[in-house]
C-alpha cells in the first residue's frame, strides 16, 4: 500500500485564486512529520512547510498552509493568492519515527506529485 | 549560507565508466541521504548515513556505493554505471534521522549512454 497518496496528477488554478493540493498518508507510527516540497522545472527541491504529528495547530508559512486532519490522515496544502511562479510540481512527503533517534532510517517517503499550473 | 552542494550538476557518461557525485553540507548535520528521482516512480532513497562511518542501504541501493569519512561529505559512487542509472539524483541532510526537515541539494542530472 502506498504510504503517501496524491490523487491529483495535475491541476489548474487562476492567478490570485486559492488552490488546495490533496495528500493522504498511511502510517502506524505515533511520531511522524509531514512535508510539502515544490519542484520547479529547473529541478531543485524547495521545502515549503512542515507539520509534526503532535502539532495541534495547522502549520502556516506565508501563502502556504497545511490543513492537517489527523483522524482522516490527510495533510492538504493550501496555496492562497496563486502566482504565476507557483507553477511547478508539488510533492507531499512523510518522515516516520520522528524524534526517535535510531528508530528509523530517516527516509522521507514521497508521493507521486501534483503538477500545478497557474493561468494568467 | 546553509546549503547542500552537489557536483556535478549535469553529467553525460558511458556505460562502465566509474563516476562519483560529490555532496557536501555546511550545517554540521549528522544525517545524510541520497535519492534518485525517476518519472512515474517519484523519489526513492538509495543510501543513507546516520553519522561518520555509519552508512546503510535505502530502498534502491543496487549499483551504488557511498562513503562517509567526514561529517560534511557523502559522495555517491557508481562503480560501473549502466543506462538504467540515468536519473536525477539528490543529496539531502538533516540534524538527525528523526529531526524534521531534510535539506536538499540542487540535484545532479546523470545520463548514462
């Protein structure tokens, strides 16, 4: 079974509108972290936002917010006021065994990604 | 500036010609890891290192070697590259395996003919 599922291979959004990118995860660990990365066409992986499993409040970083619903095991990324420069691939990822030194191989498990295109 | 630096960024080589992709971080991180990214397969971990002289296999280690003689460096070695190792490679580091954000290098695009 996939540990990270991103069901939207591609999405379009109008400039200045908000968009939600879906991510569901599967883990039996109690301590884990959820991440979103942006990969523009140039190829680098850009960290956007992080949510720890014990964090009670949803993470926010500027125009990015993470809608964390632990019971549903979802960690959707919300981008407000989309800009043309937001066009990229977006990856949801999970790291299990957080805060447990030696308790995991530290692997960041990635979803297949969502390609976001922002229309002018 | 905190960063993970990979070299080369782009490389075209031929089957069987040994090559090394270097990775260096300046954040005093204990944990370092290599990933490869392939279309439709996402990012997969090749090898990781918990600290100096401590390395272990990830999910797709075949055809690769690594070493961790110094804390800041974690080179990826392809002893005899084959065309199926054509990929985009990322080095990444973090304070520890369970410490949150993984910092990525800019990626190395490797083509094996």
